[in-house]
C-alpha cells in the first residue's frame, strides 16, 4: 500500500530537512557577511574561517548526530518510495533528487572546505574564494532543502484536494442512488432507463 503524505515517514523527511535548515541558518551570520556584503574586509573572512575551524573540529558525537539526522531523512524516503503511488513517484522522487543533490554538495564542497580550513590547502583558489565556496554551497543546500519541504507540502495539498474531490463524487453518487431508489419505490422509471 502506498505511503501517504500524512505518514510517519513524511515526518522523518520534514524533521530532517527542517533540522538541517536550522544548522545552515546558524552559519548564515558568517555566510551573509562574506557573500552578500559589498567589499567584505579581511576581518570578516578571518571570523568566518574561525567559525568553520570550530565546526571542523567539533566533537565526533556532534558529527554522528548530524549524520544520523541525514540518515533518518533518507530512511523516510526509502519507506515512502516502497511500493509507491503516482503521487509518491512524483513528489517523493523529486524530493529525493533534491535531498541527494544537497547531500552531494555538502560532501564535495562543504565537508572538503572544512578540511581545507584545517590544513590551509585551498587547491587552485585563495582562502577568501574557498570560504565563499563553502558559503555559496550552503546557500545551494538551503535551496534544495526548501525544495524538499515545498514538494512535501505540495503532496499533502494534492492528497487533501484529491480526498475532497473523491468525497464529493461519492456523495453525488450516493444522492443519485437514493433518488433512483425513491423513484423505483414510487413506481416511476428511473431517468437512466426512460431513454432505453
């Protein structure tokens, strides 16, 4: 049986995505100053580097909590996409693509950027550009997570609308059946049979 948008697995996806957005929001204080402020000073980049150094050297238990939250989100997708309905294929498939895109950007840019902050090796770019790559990558991840939340809300709205239309159809069918039954009881031929 397909999983609906009101299931426990949807809660896993929504909670995981919201938690990850919260983590990104904490970094926004530094990312905003390096990315969106015109002519950022060297002091701004030094503060951002200090912040990312703190994140890169966080205790292992915090990293495990973060990765567990990501894993719970993926588990929610696996549950929802097991024997999927058409709605699950479209909304959850799109959500999974966005979630995985965010995860790939995290692993390739943000995580590697944290290592660069620690060892000072920025590859082909200078330190300020490297810090901006981390910041821009986090903006991309935020947009992918907002897309996941938007698609999950869209699926909920579509299912509620579908349920409403189904209930209206069933009500109309019930009224038609009752009217035909009354006509039959009164000895009048039902409208559908008069034409035959």
